[in-house]
C-alpha cells in the first residue's frame, strides 16, 4: 500500500460532499421561497408575477407614464408602480403590502398571519415532528455509533427505500450511514431518509446526540487507528504462519520426488502419485495466497500505524486550515439562521484545533513559511530541489518549472546531494521558458543568493527551517560523492576522462548488463544515482560534464565495434 504525502482521499471526498450539500441546501431554500410566493397567490393575493412597461399598448391605454411599471391586469391586480425598483420590491415580497386579486379573497384582517420566508424549513435542520416514544422508526446519530436506523425489520420496505439514498446494511448494526462515526450528523441525508420512511406510512423520529468535541473525536480516531494496526498485524502474522505451514507441507510431499521420480502410467503407484502431486500443488497455491494475504495485512497495519503522523503532518494541516477557512467564509456569506450558527461553530472548532497542531509543530522546530521570508533572487527548497525565486506571491513563490531539473536545467549539486536550478540554467531546458508556483506549505528551506554561491562552491548548506521528509537514495559505490575534491579542468576531454568511469559504474548499478545510450536517460537518474561535485572554473556545467562523458563513451563503443568488425 502506497501512502502519498499529499492531501488524503478522505479529506477530498468530505470537501466534495460539503460542496454538494451546500448546493442542495441553496436549491431547497430557493424552492421553499418559490412555494411561499406561489402560495400567496393561491390564497387570493397578487404576487405581481407579470408586468407591463410604458411602451405596451395596454399600458398606453391605461395612461402609464414613462418610467412607470404596471402589474399586468390580465393576470394580476393592475397596480401601477413609479419605478422598476418599487415593482421588484413588491414582486419579491408581496406580503409586505397585501393586494387582493380582482374577484378573489379580501385582504386579511389586522394581526392575521401571512406567509413569509421565515416559515420555510430551516436549512439542513433534521425534521422531527414525532417523539421517540411514539415513532415506529428512530433515526439516531451519535458520535460513538454514527447514524443508525432503529426499529426496522425484514420486509418493512425501509432498507429498499434507504438503499437508493446511499445507506448501508450490515447484520450489525443494521441500516446505517457508512463513515458517520466520530463525525457530525449529515442532516441533509437524514432528512431525505426520514421523508422516505414517512412515504411508507410510518412515523419516524430523528434523535441527534453530538456530545464529543472535535479534539475528543480526533483522539478517538487515533486510538481506533492503533487498535486497527494491532488487529491487522495479528492477521498478517497468522497469514504468514499459515503460508509457511502450507509451504512445509508441500515441501514434505515433494521430498519423495526429489530425485525426479516420474509418474509411471499404468503402474499401481500412479493413483497415489497423482494424489500426492495434487496435494503438493494445492499446498503450494495456499502458501502463495496466504503470503499475499500476509503482505496485504502488513501494509494495512503499517498504514494504520502511521495514521496519526500523516493526519497531523504540518504541510497537510496548513492546507486543511486554508480549506476550512474558505468553507467558513462561504457559510457566513450564504447561510442564515440556526444552521449558520451550527455549521460556523463546527468549522471554528475544527480550525482552532488544527491551529493548535501547527503551534505544537512550531514549538518542535517546524517553520511556517510566508511572503515575508523570501525576496526575489533567493533560493527555495521544495521536493528535494533548490530553485531560484523569480517572484514572491501572497500564497506561493514562482520558480523555474520543476521539469527543468530533469531536462538538463541543473546549475549544480550541493554537498547534501540536492540539485540547484536557476533561471539561467533552466533556460536551455525544453520547459525552461515556463514557470511553476510552489505554495509555502511545500517549502522546506531557504538560502540567500550568497549562501547558495557558497554552497555550490563546496560549503555545507544551512540547516533547513524544518525537517524535510524527502527520502533520497544513497550514492552508489564507485561514484564520485558530493564530498569529493573540487577540480579545475580546461577542456571537455579532460572532464570526460575524469568522470566517464564513474558514470559507467553508476549505470552498471542502475541497470546491470545494460548500456545507457542517450543523454536524456542518463540525465533522468543522475540526481539520485550519480553524485558529481559542483562545476568549477572555468565554468563547465553539469550538463556539459554528462554530455562530454556520454559522447566519449559512445565513441569508445563505436571504435571497439569497428575494430571487432575489422578483425572479424
């Protein structure tokens, strides 16, 4: 199982779910407002749904002046409004000034209730018109158990109705929302389920009990991950033991045939030999399958063991905070009423918790980079490569395109093995004319231009601002390490003579028995498998070093091939 150092899938899916929920809530609010608007007309009052301007023939007959707007008397009350704004206000809120339709109900008596948007259902609020004691079905949500349907039995039609709405069934706990444990209630999904149950002529009660804080839920998630890791490790151990036992059985049966004894067709021993052969093959197949199971559960155990570390990774946490703050701004901008208070409170609690995680990381040495830390011409470390800063932005820095480091755009390699890319060195690469923006949460170090010049000259690089988690392969034996001596060479032939043997050694380690025939192939792996000192006076670049060495190796092969043909 591969674990990537970017945002995990669960957070992305949760963000998509919230965006869909917000869109559904907006549509529901619009529908509720439209229902109230039409209900006003059904009660005998005009909602001013159609208007006429001064240029209309009917309006001219009524003496409408330029700039005035008339409610169409063919469908409405015929009221004249002095401006478009006055008409739009009356159309959007017809209950503010009730006007009865001709031949319909009179105006309501003073103090009589009139329909208003406030009477529409609250956004996302779980509907619950029946008490728990009187209900046929109870939909209960708690942080500990998630969202579960209680009171359902086989054949009552509830599972068939809720299956279409994304609910899940297991023998225990029954019908439930998968992934709802240790999360706040999905009120939109619960409301949909309650409506589906009522459509079956059953009463339903919704009970939501959210009594754990976000910090307590995170602690519970970490404990669950530890339990999961232990459980998966036991499964892996058992599968490995079963695989070994099956292998031993197969080997034990095979011992009688270790000299290559064939099956003698027609002999009395044929049946027994074929049975032994089948048992041997079955045991070996079981051993292979159990070994795969052992590997699978070992990988699952490793993922669960590192759950908390990946969950609290500072870079990922910073990105999560940005998304939560954006969601909070959107909620405050678009939501209203009690649902605004509830959802905003949830987001504020989450943001406060994750900011606490960042504060703890900073106390442990993590550096939160920002715009104030960089200036044009500095060097930034990201993904194991140092790149020149071309522009400083509010959320990121602009650098040469990251592909330039793999296309010959490397200016040199410093003592820790990291590549250095400058604007000038990247210019000759195919992607050298393009740039790349690196967010501050992906930054792992900074150097000034002076510090970088010193590092390229052989001085050790300054300690990064926080721990870098990039894993780098060690230099192969036989290669020139970054700590090797600096040299001064005058021409490409001397460069080729010096490094070509080391390049061949690196190629042999990378692909035993195979030759690298193109500079592109060699350049792709030189940063990991071939470490060379930074270029010295008179200024040969690493690109020139590799090209010269490869050209010399190519000429040597052609010369050897020609000599072989001549002798043959």
